[in-house]
C-alpha cells in the first residue's frame, strides 16, 4: 500500500470531493475546511509527489484570455487514491478500537 504523509492525505481527501480541481481551488478549499492557510507551492509539491505515486492525474485546460493565454492544470484523484484512503481509514478505525475507554 502507498504511504502518505498527513498533509498529503488531507489534500487527497479534499481532491476526492471533486474532479478537475486546480491547485488554487485546493488552497482555498483547504483553508475553508481546515481553518488553516497553506501555500500554493506546498500544494503543488504534494500534488506532484502524489502524481508520481499514481494517486493523482492532471491535465491542462484550455488557454483563456483572462489568464494571458496560459492554461490551468486540473487535478483528479485516481482509483488508486480511493483505495489508498479507504485502506488508511480502515487501519485507523482498527487502531482506534484498540484504545481502552478512559474514565
């Protein structure tokens, strides 16, 4: 199974919510959902790392005039990503059940 860092897992879980998301969208959504700010460069590093692991795919959109003719890159979670987060969740649930109740 693929190993993910905490931040990678958070970005991946946000990415799984919607297809075709840009890195800028992920930064905004992370801030909204987590109440923490994150830099665009940090998100790009994580996306590139996860793309190498086969968890994320990307494609360029159509160039637009408002972006000076530059294309945006859109990211999607792969099937492997869905399997990875399900496995992580299963492992976490198992470990949480092993913790005795504190009274």
